[in-house]
């Protein structure tokens, strides 16, 4: 490859590094630096349970928890059961209502009779001993809400009228009655608003914030959506809106623009984000977030079914990691109820104090959750980074190509120039036409090219000293890190930071570099003058049992490696969890096991001894896995940039230490083996 072409590639790579650094500093680091406020939230029903267990009033419990660090109370939209629990309301099915009237448990028998006749039930009624009875006809079922308070009646009627057609109301003496032409079981999943009296008297009065969780309902329309969110707007302490179901209301009806408009009306008075719940996929959420200019905060919690597996210390670690390393700004705390031998309020109060202290020690602040401004990548900077990625890909192709063919191609300057211009034009065209998809594709190419290039460039058959091996590892890491910067620079945006969008092709990006590196080094380690001879020699080589065993082991290891990429997959052993916890405690940010324990030591060993033959392939594979993992660290775009750099640095330092120890141990074993062999020979 000519000197001019090398210089051009070097310049393009340098431009890409500068462009990536610029955009990552201003659109990641600066934003994340001020993104420090975390809300600590508990659900109102959990607080009521603590109140009943301790004998203290709800307000007293809230005051104690607030003093310990609680900032926010979550109110899930009420169901029939909640309405009866929290409000001055009784709910009856038609059968239950008639039975109550017939046994004189409800006053004004004649008034009830007249009302029920008006409701169209006269054909099912007859009088016996001055009491009203009826036969049960399921197809005529209704549900009746008997309200003892006018404000509660008005709010419930507005909710039911919006969500259930043909809802009506009437009055019986001082009672307010809502008649809903749906059976009680069918109504159980429909939300009935929020308990305003408890929000005002127990939450707002002592200075806590409120979040609400809205339920979806069938056949939503503009009017019903407006009615529901007008009710929410009246909550003065509102700091966030969650959604309860797997499908956001209005999604199936194509009314998300109306949901967004209703939320925007709330935001006219104050900034209220919608809340993304980690590990809970909700259809329509990302589209709604886009309509609201990514006004989103992320929430982390431990699900009720997991709580029994967590000790308080393990829960503290999990919440801290979620806030510090994954940018969650709402922590939804589930109370510990398994420790009832102790004072449950005191126990959970101490837990909140400990969590608050941990978060503050990590540089975070307890308060109203921080939100990120809506930023997007600059298309011109993305264009420059894309060209740099293309330059890296070209360099990899040159390394993989036959030298004779490569020289022929480069000598034909017109063809080489045409290919270069065509690829750049194609990149520009895609970036203009489909910018987001184009950036994700180029980021994917970057994640494949640079770890592959790093290993192929610097690993050869020559032996190196320990110092030179460490230096080469640093160069390999810098090459991979260049690809990580390009990838992160192409995927800059608030939606990526909030995990509303993310790097695509994770498993393929883990697999492709391994396949390429494996083929290249298998080719290098096989005898023959050309490709044909090498393939023939490899094909005709006898199959040895040891090779089969090693091959099977490598195959299983690769399968485990691919399964464990991402958040879902194989369960982690207790020993590994303890090791992770210890590393977090000592280093602050835990390095990736694949880097410091496998990849970096394997590369140092490989560089020290040189790639002599194909028996060294396992070391090549492990070393490549380490570099892929390094790049993948920066694909977690919701993780703060500083944390990713700290993780990479910690992994490199530990990897070098373990790699040097591995060289010394291998040298010791080799000397012992030689001495043992010499003694036996004599």
C-alpha cells in the first residue's frame, strides 16, 4: 500500500476522532454532568400497609419517610376495589343492590324502586312483604356506585362517562348514584382516576411530589383522553406520568397525538415528563416520547416477585448501579415486609437513609428527577465520522486482500478513485435520505471493523518482551477505542441516552469480528504457498481427538458468550455476583470480566510468545472477545460516558496485571517441565 494512501487513511481517522470527541463532549459529557437529580418513590398502597402494621396514620408514616429521603409518592389509577378502599363510595352489582334494598340496608325503598323502574328493570321486579326482589338476568347487569360525597361523585362520573358508553346517574335522598351498564367483573380493569383527597391532605401538604400511573381502556376517543388528563392536570404536586399496561392508551386507536397534546397542556404550567419503566415494554411509548420531544425519565425498580431474593444490602447495590451506571432518575422503592420482627417503618426508613447516602456519595442529588434536553446529532459531523469509518473499513480490506490483487487495484488509480467516491456518495445519500438508519448502520460497521483491525494489525508471529507486549496491547486497545468513539459519535441523541432507541445488531457485532479473525489466523497458521494449497492442506489434515475436544469446548464457550450478550440470557452465578460486588466496592466502576480476566491477558500472552501455529487460536479468540467487549461497552448509550471510560481503564489495568502474572506462571511451568524432563531422561 503506497505511502500517500496510508497518510490519507491516517488523516481521515484523525478527523473522525476529533469529530467524535467534539460531539461526545458537548452532546454527552456536558449533558450528563448536570444530569444528577434522582427521585426516591414509594407507592401509596405500600405506605398505607406500613401505616396499618405500625398503627401510625398515613401522614405520620409519610413524614418519617420524607425525613429519610423519600421525595415522591406513586398513585396507581384506582380500580373498583381501590375506590371502595380510599373513597366514601360503595359499589354494588345489580343483584347486590336489590338484596340491600330488600333487607332495608339502604333507606328510601320507594325512591329506589322508582329509580330502578326508570332504569328499565321494572319487568324483573315484584313486591313481597314491602320489600323489592328481582330475578337475576346476566344480560341486564349493571354496576352502581353509591357516593356519599359530591366531589367524589363528580370525579367518578366524569371518568366512567368518558370510558363506558351510556353511563348515567341519579340521586336518592343525599346519595349520589352512578349507573354503569357493565358488570362488575368487566369494570375491574378500568381506571377510575386518583384519590385527590389523599393526594392533597397526605402528600402535597407535607411537601412530597406525586406521580400517577394511568390505565388504558378500550375504545378510547379524543373526548375520553381529554377527560382523563384534565383530571390529572389538577394534581399540583405532579412530577411524572407512568402508564400501567403493555399498550399505551390511544395506541391501537391511532390517537397518540391526542394523548401527547393532552400531556402538553399539563406541561403548559410545569414540566411533567413521562416515565419509562425498565424491563417493561409498552407499545406506543417510544412514539409518544417522540411526540413529546423526548421529555422522559427512566425508572428502575425491583419487581414484587423478586423482592424475596434480595437482602437490603443487595437491593442498595442494585438501586445504586441503576442510578449511577444506567442513568435512571426515578428509583421506585419496594418496602421490605419480610422483616416484620422489627419495626417495619423504622426498617424501611433506615433503608431509605442508606440509599440516599450511597447516591450522594456517588455524586448524585436527591430531588425532582433531572430531565435531558432534546438533542440530536449534527448531520455534517456524522458525515465526517462515517467517512472515517469507511477509511478504517478500507484499511481492513487491504489487510485481508491478496497483495498481488491489491497492488493491481491500487495501480489502477481511476478504478480506486471511482470506488472511493462511490462509497462516500452512497454514505452521503443514505445519510440525507434516512439519517437515523444510516447512522445505525455505520455504527454497526464501526463495531465490527475496528476490533477486527486491531487484532489483525498488531498480532504476528514474532515474540515480544513483556514491556513490548504491554505497549502493543495499548495500541490494540486504542484502535478498538477509535471504533468505539466512532460508534458512540454516530449514535448521539437524547433518545439513545434514554434507551428509547439503541445500537442495533448487538449479537452479530459480537460474532462477525470473531469469524473474520478466526479465518485470518487459521489461514496464517496453515502451511502452503497460496490460498489453494492452504485450504487443501487444512482439508486433508487428519482429525485428532484433542482437536475435536478443543473445538467442542470452543463452540460451547462461544454459544455461552453470545447468549450472555445483552440484559437477557443466561443466569449469573452467585460467585460471579459476589466478585462483581467486590470489584464495584474496590474500583468504583466494575470492569467487564471478558476484558480483564480473559481478553487482555490472552492478548498479552499471544504477543509475548507470538502466533506460531493454529494451537494458539484459542488465545486469538479470547483476545478478540476482549476487544469486542471494549467496543460494546460504549454501545450502552444510556450509560454515562465517564463510567464507560472508567470501566475500560479499570479493565485494561487489571488485564495487564493478570496478563503479566500469566506470563510469569507459564514461564515457571515451562522451566519446571524442562527440569522434570531432564531428570527423567538421565
